[in-house]
C-alpha cells in the first residue's frame, strides 16, 4: 500500500507539473503575441500574397505562377488542377507525423499530440494547390512590394530541401486524387517553434508586421489587420 501511495503521489506531482508548464506556456504565448513588431513601409504590389488562418494553423498563400517563380515546377507532385485559372498554392510547415496522422481534429490522438509537442521528429513543408483566396474568411492580403515578395519566396525555398534540379523532395507519397503533398523540410518543430512561428519568421523576412512571438494563429493574424 505504501508503494502504491508513493506511485500515485509521483504521478500526481508529474501531472501538476505538466499542467503548470502548460499554463505558463499559454500565458507567455498570449503576452508575447500581443507585442507588435513593425515591418518596413511597403507599397503593395501585384500579384497578391495572403496569409490564411484557422483556429490553430496558418498558411502562406501565393499565386502558383508569376514573374518571380513557377511553384508548379518546384512542387509538381501535388498539382492536380494546374489548368484552373488564377491557381494559388498554400504553404505550411510543421511536424510530419502530426500532419499526416491528424487531417482533422477528430483524428487527434494523445500519442501524436505529445510527440509533436516535444518535437524532434522530421518536419515537412505542406504544399496544397488552392483557388484564389481573395475574399475567403480567415485570409488576409499582405502589404508587400516586389522586394518583400522576393524575400518571402526565398524563405519558402530555403525551408524546402530541394533536389539538384531545384524540385521539392517528397516526404511521403501524395494521396491519390489529392491536390496536396508533403515535402522534406529544414528545421525542427519545437514548442517554441511551431507552425505559426514559422509563418511569423517568413513574414518578418518579407518585412511584414508581426508579433514578437506567435505560437498560436491569432498572434500571426492580428498585426496584419
């Protein structure tokens, strides 16, 4: 009985410690997400670039082709609807296992969440070809000039592990009949470098306004309004 009580006490102490860390993490994240960092002044130019957000995740959305880059040549494995006019491509970065095993929150498993939380697994660049996001709820156009767009494109290219021909390297086989694929990416997912922090890093590189630290999606979006 004494050993059982000791074991229960240890488990309770560990649970309390993890809860305390979670509360501290959320508190610090909320505080730093409200600290704005101004970007440089830019005269918005075409073609447009967007950030689109859900409650938990953000994507950078760019035209699939423009005078600066043809993404369909860099990431051809996920092109299903290349003939659609005004095709766009959404980029997100994160933990590969979490991405693949959690297509929706209904698929979330405790093991997957814990593994992603502590990080260390392979990361991936999620590439999905989408329709024009103009006017879509949750999508905000970025105020970027040509220099800003070039920097944003360069950041995304630098995230991907490209082959000698300049094409993305698949991290997992694309699904049949899908418009998305996962590509090998640089960087490691950590509690302090989440998918949304990656978006913030990309925006900061492009000279857009950001929060000081934004592990949650709302911290990415509010400085852009």
